[in-house]
C-alpha cells in the first residue's frame, strides 16, 4: 500500500530532541514483573474516554496497571482513578472552549502533579492542543509519552507534524494512511486499527422503515446547538411519514436534563448509540466518531454540524481546501453520506434523511468505510504496541486509501 502524501511541500525532517530527558530506565511490558505499570492517562471528550478505557482494559490483560488521570465515565468504569473529569472539560471550537478554561487549567495542574510524583508512562488521547504541551513537559521529566489518535494533520494545520513528533515517543493511529505522514520525523507511528469494530461486534439491527435515530453529539455545547434543529427536522419527517418514531442516543457525558425538550416531543431517549440505531432506517448524526459507528453498523445517515460563527470562520480559513468534513467521506474520498454544515435547514435534513433510508447504494459506501478501519482487536494491538510487542507493519486488512484522499491542503498553512 502506498500511503497518501497530503501535506505538500511541508518539511517533516528530523525533529530535535535536545530538550528531552532520556526515558526512565524502568522495565515496562510483559517482563516488568509484579510491579504495576504506573500510567497517567488523559482524554478530553467522550470518544477519547472510550478509547482510553478500552486500552487500559487491554493493558490490564497483559499485566498489572495503576492508572489515574483526566477520566470520563468509561475510564472511571475501567478503574482509572480520576484526577479530573472529562465531562467538566469537553468542548469544541475556539469560542466554545472559553467557558471551560478554568476546568482545563485545573485538570492540567492535576495531571502535572501526578507526573511529577512519578509515572512510567503518559498516555494522551486526541485533544492535541491540550495534550501536546503536557506531553512535552512529561518528556522533560523523563517519562515516556504515547499518543492515541493522530491529530488530523491531513485535514488542517499540516505543520503540526513536527510538533507532534517533538512531543511524543510513540503515536498509535486509527487510520491506515496516517503513519506515513510522520515519515522522517523519528516518531514511532503505528496503525493499530479502530476499536469501534470490537465495541460494536455484538450489535444486531432490525431496521423499521418508520423508525429513525437522532445522535446530536457528546459535548454539551454541540447538543445545545444541534438538538433544536434536529427536533425541527423530526416534525418535518412526522408530517411526511405517519407513525414515524424517533430514538435519541444519549452520550454518557450529556446530562439527561438537556434532552427534556426532545423527550417532551415524544422522542424516546436511550443511553448510547446501539440502542438508538438497532431499529433505525436512518440516523441524523452529529459529525464525529458516531458517523464511523453508524458506518460499521450499516446505518444510513445524514451528517450535520454547526459551531459558533467565529469558530466556523477561523476553521474554514485554516482548512479552506478540505472537500469533506464527515469522516466516512474523508475515508473513502467522496461524498458517500450527505453533509450539512453550519447553516442547517431542518427541511433539507429531513429530505436527506428520508432519501438515504430508501437508497440501496448507501450500503456499498458504508461497507467501504468499514473496510478502511482495519481488523477487530485494535485495543489489544494498541496495548502490545505501547508495551513494545507489536511489529511495526501492524494490521493490513484494508484496501489502499485513494491518493490523495481528496483533501487539497495549502502547504503554506501553519
């Protein structure tokens, strides 16, 4: 497979590491004996919380682990001692993050204290703007740093490649084309696949043509912004499909009280995505990991997203040549699922929702997305890679990504 080169003339040469202390000489892995692995782990939103929880569980299948960090419900359920809560810091966008600066500072201080008290390893999941400075501090303390989920350098700000490599010792990637983006930087970047394949392995669907799912996101701000428009689209569908039913999948980081208007309008609320889509003919989905989960389960979808106007204006400038925003479309390099961004029209959302529910061609596109995500067992592979047991070649079950994945970056972007 020839991975795409999507960052133009950006120089990703050797990264200086003179600021790093050498990693502490502590045995880590299967041979580390009875002493637990001292792990500090951090995620800043719900999907990262799930990824981290699954990886911590996989690490414990190899040997004892003492884990603490910035943890959400999933990590806490996996036995991670919370130094701060994901629910208190999750945000998206330049403007939206302003209301979370206090909790973010407190979380960073708590993580730094834990690192100074002694740790074998810092594991950071996504959230590069928060995590890369933290990782550089850990490196200066002589602590090994591992990132899980590559920043989307293939979509915007490709110059971050060198910052990522200067901050981490190892990067575990979800998508097969990502490791090649770090070639020549000295960063140990490996493709491990996507854990949602295991997470959803037991889900079975029995679609009903009059049933639809709503997945308005995992962050409080995005739910507040998207849900009112989603509910207007619900009424449009109800006017066209007598007896139409809707189920909303609530992320565990979203308070149920925030969904009171939906519940009052007759939308059934269920915890998590699987229960929302098991009977759905199609889903109205906030852009993000849920779009990949729907792809894996073969759920036709309409992707929608909106942010603060200032956040949108800045984002469009930085990624002005990005052809697609929905992850399924990025992965297959074409518009396989409808995207509605920023100026959301409830009527247009409803129209596309009804159309994709009856379009047999959608299944072919979703199957292609599924094939891009690798083989089951990603969390186990990630644990072995983190502990030094995975061969660099990694899994290879998926066909090549188109070259380039239809993302025309301006290499002059910072």
